C-alpha cells in the first residue's frame, strides 16, 4: 500500500514532525462509533490550518528547497466573531473577519476591506470547517491513525479523504484534490475579539444596504 509522508513545521515547537497516513485506505473494517461525525468548534476556540500542495512535502523532498507549508491560517473564534489570519509561502497574506454571514478581507497596504455576504449554507456562519460537508455514514471506511490519533476516516471519489478525531470529533486532516490540510487546535482566546474600526464600519454599511434591499417593494 502506498503512503503519503508529509513533513510539517509546527510553529513554537521548533522541529519537523513526520507523520504517515494511508493514501488509499482499505474498505471499512470497524463499526461507526455513536455520536456526531464532526462537531462545530466551541464558542471560544483557536486552531491552525496548514495546507500543502500535493507532492510539495513527500518523502525524499529536501526541506531546504521547499517551504514547510504552502499556506497557514490561524483561526480565532469567539462567539459569533471569527478572525482568520492567512500567511502564504509566496507572500499571499491577508486577514478575514466574519460576523454571522458578513465577511471582510483585509489585505496589507489596502485601505478598504473587501466585504461580502455568504449564503445561508456557506461561510463561517454555516460551518467552522469548510470541505467536510461530504462526509457521511455511507462513506465511512473505519478507524485509522493520523498524526498519531485514532480517527474516523471517510473516503469519496475524486481523491477525497477526511480524518476526524474519535475523541473530540474535530478535524485532524483533509485530503482534497491537489491539497492536504492539517488541523492543530490550540488554547482558546482569552478575550472576546473586536474587529478593527474599518471592518466594523464596513459591516455596518453592508448590513444597512442589505436591510434597504429587503425593504424595497417588489416590482409589479
């Protein structure tokens, strides 16, 4: 059986951690434990998401020649406020603030945030962990090890593999298309987050615009 070996540099640990997961898990051999397949993050939570382009960190790759990760996102959630700070290996950096279905992306050197409204079944208001909406009892394949943890494993055509901690029911790893995503949960934030003033103002303008549109009478 082939295996995908990834080298991950966790900030603050100062060392490379090598973990191996089966790239082609076998058919289900364990009964599905009771309980939710995937939980939402607690109201106060913080985690890192590392993303790797397929092949960028396979066994034998020289870590001196390749970045430790392609993209790293620090997610902080406090109540209905969520902040995502993304650092790309090639300098694609930005911060995204979410409040309910309102979203604002802030880019370095750009004065005004880019604002948008997510639909009811997408965005941070619908899910804390995008990309896991396809997992179900039908594509459960058993309990597998990932990052040294016992995980519920799910598989779907098109190269999708998902690993969810048996103990916490929070994500551990997701393989999807050309990318692999690894989740590392940290100590929750000590205080409620407050978006910067320019983001708060952008949210206010967007909310007022949406409310005016909702009050506008329909055309005869």
